[in-house]
C-alpha cells in the first residue's frame, strides 16, 4: 500500500494505565509503517498527553525501526504513560502543563502543527480515547488537517462498542498465574480468608475471566487429599463483580459452610464491586472521597478488598485474612499469543486507515457484526458492563455453588 502524499509524519502516544499491549502496539505500528510506507517519518510523544502538551518527543530512527519486533516481548510502554485529561483545565494548570487562561486542546493542536504531524495514533483506554475524541473534534472544528486513529487498551475490556480491548486476555491469564501463589496462602493459617482483588472499576469482565482462567488450572490438577492437598482448598469459592447484586448475609452463610469444610475461603473480587456502599459509608462519616483528574474514585485509597474482608471475616469465622491485588502484576505483562494476534490485526488496520485519512478507534465493532473498522469517535465510551448471565460465567458460578 502506498502512503497518501499528504502523510509525511505520524506521531504515537500511549496514555492512561498500563496494559499488556502498549509496547507491542507501538512496535506493531512502527513495523506496519516500515512495511507499507517506509518514507513516512515517525515520532513518539513521551508520557502520553503530558509529552504532547510539553513538546517532549523522540524520533523513531532507522535503528529503532530495525529492532521494532523486540517491543512485542515486553510489558509496559517504551514511550511512557501518564493520566492527563485535556479538558481538565484546573488540573493541567496545577501540574504546569498549560498556563492559566490557555486552552489545552488548542495547545495540543498547535503543538501537532508545529511538529508537522499529519497523523496522531493514540493507544489507551476509554479516558485516552475520549480525550482523543475531544482533540479530534477540536481539530475538525478549527480546520486542522490531521487524522487521529486510536487503539483500545484497557484490561477491564469495557470500551463501547469494542468487542475485545487489547491486552485484556493477557491480564486475565496473568491474574490467574498470580492467584496460584496467593491462594497457596490458604495453608498459612487455620480458617484462612483470602481475597484476590482484581482490577475493574465498573466492569467485572476481568475478574470473571481471571477466575475462569484460574479455575481451569485447578480442575486440570491432580490432588493428594490424604496429606491435605485438596481441590477444595485451592478452588475459587466466590466471584464478585460490580454488575451483580451481592447479598452479604446470604453469602456469609454460604461461605461459613465453605470455611467449615475446607478450612479456608478464596474470593475473587472486582475492585469496583461494592464501591457505592463504601463511598456512602465514608461520606456518612464526613470523610472526603479521593478522586483522580478524571473524577474517578481512587480505589487504592478506599481499598475495596479490605472492606469486603472486614464484612465477611467475623461472620464466617475467619481466624486470619489476607487481601492481595493482582492489578499491577497483570497490567505490566508482555502480551500473550492471543493478544499479539489481535494487536497485529488492529495495528495493521490502524496504519492503513491513517493512510486513507480515516479517523476513529480501531476495533471489532459490536454494533456492526464485529467488523474490524475505525469506529467513529463520538460512539466511543467507557463503562461497558459485563454481562454476568453469559454462559461461561454462569457455569462457573454454578460449579462453585454461588447463586
């Protein structure tokens, strides 16, 4: 494919939290441009929109292009991330990224023009791509001739209307690996309660997928119950997601029986489950609820895992509790084979769309028969809910005795 003559320079940026796709997506974009449009210059803004506003970028040299395949082997992002919302003026002024009275969208647009950028590739989750949508709308409204093509990164797998976000499969696999060691802690004390807190602010997909992946491992093992090595001790006993109502009293009664039988209880908990109740309790006590620049409750601060452990510990007769969080372990991994295949499909399409001058977020469009396309920015939103009635999750809950 030959490049449109108007595309002379493209820019890449990664933003938001990490996910097991960022490094590979950067590598994939570089590889595709090198394959189909080798004369197109590539730069990368450092630390996402932070670098765009401050004008910090690196050139993608021939040496970098030659070794782009190495990026598929690593987690994290080689060009760095940050959480910056271009429409949160007060936060940007506070952080020194714009001056008081400046419009961040204008600052970003003028930086792109000054740097000679014809195409901007954003790799991030719903916040990153809704910010990209704000920027794309501003560019169009003010007649800037620039194409913006996003790629969907979120381990929560909660971007509307995208079927599968890059990196989510890997995060579930890595969360299950993390769980093997954490749940081994059930043997560290009599009547042990282990809570495995999984990322997922509003969407329970990752928690459900992580539990399902872990349980595949459990059911594939051979056990030695005569010496205490039992499937029951290592099993998943409860999975809580934001989309499902949790009857604490009924669950406490059920889990008390599990504790009596197995001398332990192992819970997989979405970090967003129960948050409204926790926030209500904090506000009733007159406490401030900490929030990030996007207005999201800072989950690390309110600690949902500890809250759930507190709710259950006494009622199920736990002698000791442990809360472990797999989020940073999972999100920083290198992409697995399944995600690498999806990343290549999407990065190839993203480059081809950019060379056509077609803006949008690349993914399989659930509203268009799962067609891979550049989905229009106004249709992109976060907060896609997980459906707890899907067969594989309903079967999981049935198998572990959870209604």
